C-alpha cells in the first residue's frame, strides 16, 4: 500500500505563472499535521519517500522526481539527514523556487509541483515536494527515463524501455529518444534532399547543421544547445541504412516468395530487408517486381494452345493497391512489439502483408472503421514525412479504402483483412 501523500499547504507556483491552476489549487485541501509529517520521516525512505539534506544538484534532483513520477508518485523532503534528524534548510524560499523551475524546465512533460514549507518550534524549516505523475512516462531533459525501486532510483535500460513504455503508452514508440545516436548516424544526402524539396523555405544546409534541422524544424529530436538526442522516427526516416540495421534491428522486414497459395507451400526465396524506410521501400518493391507484374488496368485474357508449356504465369496485381499496402506496412507497424516482424509474402495468386499490431488496442470496431478511412495511426510523424513526395516515394492517395476498391476491381475478389495474435494481416488477390 502506498503511503498517504503529504499535503500541507497550497500548490506552489511562481508569481509569473498565474493561470487557471491557481484557482484550482486555492480550493480547500486535506492538510497533514507536523506530527503526521514526523511519523512519515521516522519511517525512513521507501518507494514513495525520499529524504534530502539539501538541494545541491539540480540534475540529480530532476532524476529523483522523474523516478517518483514514473512509479506511483511520492514525496521528497528537504532538510532531513541520513539519521532521520531534521536539520532544516537555510533558504526555504529559494528551494521552493528552484524546485518549481526544475519541474517546469528539467522534466518532460513538465510537472505542476505541490511544494510545502513547514516550520518547527525550533525555528528549523523543511520543504516537501509532493509528486503526482498523471502524464507518464516522464523523462529528464536529456532523454533519460527513471523508476524508483525501494529506496533507490534506477535508469530504465534500453532493453526494457520499450516493454515499459508499451504498458504506459503503447502508441508513442516513434517518439522514444535514442541515447548514443549522433549526427554521423544520419544520411545527410537523404535529409537535405527532403529539405530541398521545400525550396521556398528550406534552410541553407551550409549554415544549418543536421541536429538543428531535426530538432528545430522537424521536431524529431530533443536537447538544447550542444545536446542532440534523436527519436526513433528520426532514425527510421533519415538514418544511414547500416546504422538503422544495427540500432533498430526490430525494424527489419522479411519478404518471401512461396510456390503455392499459402504459407505451407514451398519457400522459393526470402530476404531480410534492412535500412531506413526509403531503402526498405525500394528493396521490397524490387523484390515484388521480380516475381509479379503490377498494372493499373486488368490484363486481357490470352488464348492458350494445348501445345503451350505448362508453366505458371506471373501473377498480376493492381499497381497502386500493392504500393499502398507496402507503404502502410512500413509506416503503421507497431515497433513496440519487438518479437513480431513485418512480413511480405508473395504466393502464386496473392500478396499478403503482415504487421505487428496489438489486438488489445485494435478492437473489432476499429478493424471495421479503417475500411472507411477512419485510421488509428501508430506513427503519425513517420507517416506525415514518408508520404510526402519530397521524401522520395510516389505514394498514392486513398489509404485502405483505395486498396480494397482497386484490388477488388482488378481481381474480382474482395481483399481479406483480419487481426489475430497481435498481428494485422492484409491479403490482396491476383487477377
């Protein structure tokens, strides 16, 4: 059971931050007496309470606040030593101001703090910061996530970050900041080709570096001044292909050709497509063109002679339907599910695209709604940039409704859509 949260005085905000919150926090709230506060301190540190002698390192304090906010909230009390004795703080007003600044500027998203200053008969004063994390996940300004376990905080490792974020906010994987990724990991030719497509307002890349453009113009990175922490979306869109394969192996796509009409048929060829999204798209389309024909109009039937050799003809598919299906597979996949890869399977009479998609977040009603263009975009930033012609892909318009309509018109068979086992599957039939 978490402890009762300490709340003695009104929520602290600087005089320049007057807002509607000022009205809310001025409403009567339950108070905690000094006796209750002392009982809380005597219990020592745990998952919900941290004790500090003074505020001396704003970076470490921000990490501690993030850890509590990402756990289940809690309290940090300043002016208490390791022996649980109250020493007080020398300048409680400054401590309050600094804590408010840290919560506002050093934590993303910002926290509105509940800060209390309590005086004792001895003249000593302590400051208590009450944290209630309602917008998890929280991170520090440099992109680090922390959790509190017992009386200690710990940074969330890269291996467990995606799993943890899946539980908190499963639709935000593209926004995860990637520690250790630098400007050298990005394909400048691809990035500035995209920027040059907007020649009326594109920045001069001779004066404007990669990190600034990704952070300030495309909102695909965080950090201030010399800090540069790009997001998953930034690396997928503009990363060097070899670095994307190393840093995000879960983004690889398997493309396979089977001899038959389903997955139990004999495998002819399979490749693993790696790299940024443009490289993946071009590689997938090249593989598809190797085995099938794409056309805008349904081919006419040819007369066959008995003497003709019995060889399976190349299948024909609607060009725009297949292109849009491949694009949807790349930009709408749920990369948070690391164990389920995107697959494109080519059969004698069909093409099937299989994507990771949490069934729990994709109810039957949503599966019906997407047929009418009502989408649930997992990666809105990736989708917005990838579908721009300036990125290098001639993406058709119309989404899934266009795929269903044109594929049916071309083949005479209704495409199949089904969701099972955290997978979304779309099957298009040949003419």
